[in-house]
């Protein structure tokens, strides 16, 4: 369940990064959105692994 929520959050963050790119915002703002999206996808993947 949480992995699906995190994947949706990653999609929203990527969309935010693209939106900031169109608005000619500073590069660091775009980078923060992309890094957060990558972290959300990593967390979603880690939640799908079986508990050892």
C-alpha cells in the first residue's frame, strides 16, 4: 500500500520539477525535486522487499 503512495508522490515530484523547469526557476530547485522523487522511488522499492 505504502509503495503505491510513494510512487504517486514521486510522480508528483517529477511533475513539480518539470513545472519549475518551464518557469525558469533556479537549477537547485529542480534538482531538489528530482532527488526527492528518486528517494521516494527507492523507498517504494525497499518496501517491496521481503523482510529477512
